[in-house]
C-alpha cells in the first residue's frame, strides 16, 4: 500500500486464500491530520471537519479545527462493519456559523482491499467530482481492519453521540454486539505527575498545557496549568481494562488558547501488555511530534465482584455467599485493600409506561446502570413500553458517596440511542433489599418524564475504609464534553451565590445590631458573652464552637424539628430562574435588589462589574481579530464566570448541608474530627502541632516525590451534595397504584410466572 493516493482500489496482487468471511468486522480509524486543504473563507483559511460514511450512513464526525489549512485532529474511532462491499467515504467540510457548510473535498477507501489485522497508514488525495483537476489537499489516516468472529471488545459505546450503525441492513442487534464487551478484566490506575521541558507555544515563551488520555471509548482530560513548561498536575484516575493481553493508551498534550483552537504539543502511547500486574510503574514518556517528557505512574490491578447475571442467579440471595461478602467488608479487614470499600448489587426488574420513541407507538428499551465510571447494560426488549429485564448487576464500590445512575434508552438501528428517562440514587440513601418503584426523570434531573422503573438494591461496605476514602480526592467522571454558556445556568448560579452572600451579610447585620443597642437585652447578653469568652479563651474552644451548631441541629432533628431545607423550596428557587426569562430584563426596576434584603450593599454588583471589565478588556485586545475570534473569546470568559459562580455557590451550600446533617455519614465524621481536635488542642500545645504540620508539609516532596496532592477539607466537602444536587437526587412521588410486585395482566390462558417460581419449578 503506497502513500499519496486518493482511492484505495482492489489489489491486483494475488493474496493467500482467507478463511470464511466472519459475520462482523471491526474498523479502527485514526484521523491524523490534513495537509494544504482548500480555502473556503474570506480570511484565506477554513474551519475544516471530517465526516466518515459507509453505505450512505454517517458513522463518525470529527471536531472542527478553526482557521487552519493544516489541521491536526488526532481522533480515533472504532466501527462495526457487517460487509466490506461498501467503501468508506471520507468527506471534508468547512464549518460556517449560521450558513450551509462548504464542501472541501472527498476520497474513498475500498475496505475489501485492506489487509486484516495490520495498521495501514494512508494519505488520501481529496477531490471534487465537479472539478476533477482542482488540488484540494490530502488527509492522513491510519486504518486497521479486524475480523470479529469471537468477542467484540473495544468499540465505541452505544450511547456515544458519534456512534452510528454502519450498515442499513445490519442484522446483529445493538445489545448483542456489545453484550460481551461490558465486563472488564482489570483496572488501570494512572497518576499524571508532571511534564518536563514542554514546547513553548505562546508568544511569551510559555504554554498553558493540559493532557488528554484515550483508551478505547474511555477518555480523560486533565486540568489546565497556566504559563508553565514544567507543569505539576498531580492527578489520578482509573480506566477499565477489557483485553486480557493489555491494550493501548493514547496520550496527547495540548496548549489551551482562549478565543481560538488549542495547539497540539505532542503525543505518546502506553502499551499495557509490557507492564507487569499488581505493580506501580514509573514511566518517563518522551513526546512525539513535540518536545518534552511526561511522567506517569501506572498500576494494573485485577478486579472482582463485577458481574451480570439473571435474576435467579445472584450472590446475595445465597445466605452462605452473603455471609462471606459481609465478612470480606467486616471491621476486622478494615486495613486490607483500602481501595475496595464495598460492593453494590442492583436488580433491574422492569419498567412501566415508558415513552413511545418509534413511529409505531412503541420503543425498544434497554437499561444502562452506571456507578462513577463503571457502566453495564441490560438486553434490549423490542417493541415494548413495559419491558421486563430481570437482570442483576454487581459493582465494586470505590467511594460510598458515589451516585448510582440508571438510564433507560431506546435502541435505534440507524441512529444513536434515544433517551427515555433516568434516575440517580446516592448509595447512602439506599434501603437494602427493598423492591422499589422510581419515577423516571428528564436528562437535567429536575422534572419528571414518562414511565417508572422497578429496582432492588443492596449495599455492603466497610465504614472505616469509606471514611478514609472520604478525605481523599473524589473520582472524576470521564470527559463527555466542554462546558457551554447558558444564560439560564448563569442566572441560576448568580442567585445561588447571592443567597450565600446574603447569609453572611445578615449575620454581619445581626452582630452590628448588638453594637448599636437596637435591642438592649440582646446587646447586654452579647457583651457579657464576649467578656467571658475573651477572658477564658483557649485555642481548643475553636473546634468546640464549631461542634455546637452540629449538636444543636442534631437535637432538633431528633426531636422532630427538622432544620434541613425542604427540597421543594430549592425546586421553587430554580423554577423562579425560568420564570425570570419571561420578563423584560432590559430595564431592571430600581428596587429589584430590595426584596433580597440588600438595600445598600453593592458587593455583587461590584463583582459583576469586574467581570464586565474583563469582557471589555477581551474586546479591546481582540479588536484586530475577526468577529468569530471575538465571539469565542467572550464565550470563554462567560463560561469561566458561570463555572466560578457555580463552584462558589456549591461550596457555600455544602458547608450549610454539612451542619444540617443532610449526609449523616459526613456530619458524623466532622463531629469525630472536631472532637479529636478539641482533645489534641487541650493536651498538646499549639506550637507542637504547628511544628509537626510544617515538618510534614516541607518534607512531603522529599519523602514521596510522586504523591498526588490533595486538600482533606475540600475533599470532605466534595462528598456533600449542593442544593442543586439535592433536587436531582430527590425522588419524585409515585402513583400509589404502582406496586413493585404488581404486573400487567397476561393474555388469557397464559398465567404469569415469576422468575423465582420458574427457577423453583426447574429445580
């Protein structure tokens, strides 16, 4: 196979006879880069993206690289192909905002000519059938074709936005194709430590680097570190290992640029088959197509308790196996394998009254169960709005504060799966062994959608391991997309911050009123309390004072006076944001701030004014740029403001919810920690404790140079849900007529038999 060709036709060289044609093929494509592409914009550039088509169906669409005639995509996709008779069409387009995209050229690859199980590097010449003599540049690809007679391992996840069916008349069902690829063989723990001597991409001789990891359908994106060529990321995450012999992790480094597309800084690859199991490997990986080195810590470990079974066969129904599992997570084994916190078993029974997604008035529903980054799915029940799955899923628990997500999709042969409904259940809120009906929610988890799902869940965990895990960094979900600007979300986050600021301002006004003698009795009590505290103050009283509101709120809850905020009140607050969009906000009323109790304070206005100044600065700095560059720059600032407001509001709400016992597990941890702090400060002088803390901090880098940094206090707060998350986790009220044990009537003459009865009859 030679380079520089636009169409890869059937080979004229005789090849050895092949075995009988398998039912399916896996086509792995690496979209590398484009060279000297056609100009389609007035500025002398283009905004190219690539589409792949097979059999008239779009199977993949790349990201758009703005203002670049030599774009670097570096994207990978795995496709399932039933026949090799249909060629692979590669089409390049220029993205035009608000207008029809311009055609930039196409090429095709005849799949029958490809050698199996070998990576082929192709350079395709782009052409236009209407103008055959025009030079439109080239596209660099890497293609691997593999027959799939056995297990189908790493393929694009069925719920991914870019996954499409590769043939119009494909006979294999979606659930059957992916059924064997759900169970992973191990865990790949990756610690991104640092980068050294990276390439300078900005005019100031610096870069704003971040790293993208990809392993099959699994992806992770690190945080961005500004203005450095030797970044210290100190991040940790896990990938699932599906292949027994290992796999490959593709790593790319990028320079973050506001207002335009990010710059490519280099790539490297990890071959997991060369790494020993149950050991931590320190890897110094030089970057190809760039400069510098990445330092990683990689550990391959085996996994257990991850399974899919029928309802009649599950571990917790066997008393002996249940006892064995309980002993495994007993207190006597609290210091063995700290990462194995517990296990959860989810019985996905059935659903009723689902939304009709097909034109026939039916749906083809299947269910996806997720716990953090672990994902398993049921089989598809075709043409049914009340399906019965009767499947049992078992997961390992890494963090007891994780949230179980159960999503129902409609399988579509020619398109990505359609969303039908979703529920999220915190593990700490689960009632063990109770069959329960959950009303399905919308994608945003703020309102109901049609249908209910019946689940039975059991959680077994070790409290000490869970407590230790609570003060460690929370596991981040794999990247699914960049944050987008939303006026509704911006206003919602602004109102949340405003509520948090109002609490502080009202507390300040209350303290100030004591000095103003607005209430003589209150001022006298405050004065006496102040004198007594100052005269008898000791350092151990600080954690003791923090214990008082926790104890007070606990006593109120125990006496039946719940001080926790009603979820309905939060829902009403979020609904008020939607209602504000129906009003004319061009001429705000002078008294619009009065209802919030902030008559003379302009703190929030000053904050917004500073952000407005930032927008003006971006506009001035980019006045010589094009309109689209200005638009992207402003959007980046708006997104950063929106996210910053959300973070500030979330931490304020989490502090409040910690003292309100919203998550009793975390509140008890805080009580224990504050109690221990009181005792230590009472018996040990503060100077000794500060000395020990300082010695630990200064020597940590020397003792463990590749440790992952963390802040125990922020990690603890991250386990407490914000008010918005409380709304998402809140269970909707159900129709009393719906019972977990109630079934629809069967046709006459065919009495319904439960799976348990069926199993008993067979034995």
